[in-house]
C-alpha cells in the first residue's frame, strides 16, 4: 500500500484529520512537515501561542498532542503503522513529533470508529441532560486515557462541587487581569472565518454561578445572550499526568483526544473549565492537586444537543514543504 505521503491527496487527508483536533481558544498552533515518503513531522507554531495565559506553552503542546493523535489514526486508516518519536531533536524544540510510517495490517474496528468520530466531535457548551454516564462507559474513558500515559479522574458530586467553586474563584481573579481579558477578547470576539472561538459556539450563559461552562464573554460582555438552565450536577473529570514537562503535555494531548473521540462514539460531549490551570500557569503557582498527578484539563462530560462547528484554517496553511511543491499543492488544499 502506498504511503499517505506518496501523493498530494494522501497528504491532504492527513492535514484534514490533524486540523480537526481541539485546540486552546481554537488557535490551531500546529504545522506539518514532510520528509520523503516515510516521515511526517509535527511542529508547533509558537506565533500562535497565547502569550498571557499560556506562558509555558503547556496548552499549545496539549493542542498539538491532540492533533498528533488524529494523525496517528489517519495513518492507521491508510493501513500504515505510525512509529512516533516525541521531541526527537533537542536543537529544534518546535519539532514535537516525528512519525515514521511503515506498511502494516488494516485498521481494526476501534480505530475505524475513533477515526469517524474526528469529524463529529465538538466542544459542546450547551446544557447537558441530567443523565449519568454509565460506570462502564466512564471506565472505558479512563482506560483510553491510561493507554496514552495519562489519568482521567472522574469526580464525585462533592469534589465536583468544590472544583466548580475553584473555577468560579479563578474566573473572578482572571476577570481582573487586563492582559488576560484582552487576549481572550482577541480570540473570542469577532474572529470567525478560520480560527478563534466565534460567538456561535459560545453557548448560553448559565443561570447560576459558578458557571459549569467557560464564559468567553468576560472581556466583552455580549448583549442579548441567551440564559439557560444547566444540568443540576455537572459530571466533571480531571485529566492528569505524572510529570509536567513538554513530553507529558504531548501525552496529555493524545490522551485528551483519545478520550474525546471515544466519548463521541458513546454519544457523550465535553466542554472544559481550565481557568484554574490557566491561572496556575500565569502566576507560576504550584499545582494543588499534584499529589494525584499534574492536572492538564478540567472536563465536563455529558449528553448534549448537536452544536455547530468551530472554524478551521485552510489545510494548506499547515504544510511546510519545499515552497515550489507547496505552491503546487495550494489549489488542492483550499478546502
Ligand atoms: C488545551 C485546551 C484547552 C482548552 N480550554 C478550554 C476551556 O477552558 N474552555 C472551553 O470552553 N474550551 C476549551 N478548549 C476547547 C477549545 O476552545 C476548542 O477545542 C476550540 O475552540 C475548537 O473547537 P472544537 O473543539 O469544537 O473543534 C480547550 C481546548 C484545548 C485543546
């Protein structure tokens, strides 16, 4: 079977899979470089790192880790085996992963289902039903996280309540930080064509505080925003890793995407409440929960309605290749 890198269409198919990944404020901070027909390289795009809320580049690495998981799946669907080496070159820290492809067995049923979920998965900031996620499904999500070297810790009612309080306090503190508000506004108000979080995906304002969804209107109060009643007991889970270095963030991103895609296969949606983690990074605070691992994502899971899609950049923008080859590919990649 031909390597996906052997044809323009194959490369396009990898790019389209990668760019569907979730990313912090939809910054899509990834790039793909090809090297011959066997190796694809995933790089971050530091110009898209959030200077205020992501000083260490943690969220940028997580986002790229999620894109890497999609790439791995797309390569498996093409009947190849991706051998991934993370941060392979200390001289080039922007190079996050090198993926060598070799012919292998056809994708199995799980890989095919996860791959089909890539296009359907969305961050869902609408109210969820008051329906509990069955323990067997939650156990499957925990296994998914551990397969990628992370931990998914579901919180019981009391712990979820405490964490929501922390989220509320973090929101209050962030609400007084001008730099943060300006950065949030730059990525959430107005941008709509290719990146950022446009209004049509913000969801309604919650009828109570602390809000179980992140309110992107903090820096630019939105007029006439819908108010809705949210589920009475949000089901929260924290994704953690043992370490807290770039390599751990890449594992966390891959774990995040495996969990989200598996959740999607079960009809479960997710949104995120990472305000305490942003504050931790911004103020260089130690992680209060690090005894149970370093928290990387705070997730709200449940059964929600269908929601619109957030925009994506044209796939061709993500490709780093010989400029002449790039020009040849551009018309194909304007999706
Ligand atoms: C590292 C990371 C952090 C995120 N933090 C939040 C968050 O705190 N609140 C939120 O509502 N969405 C959060 N998101 C979701 C992004 O906003 C979302 O992925 C992006 O807007 C693209 O939309 P999509 O997931 O529907 O494709 C986060 C995503 C990533 C990867």
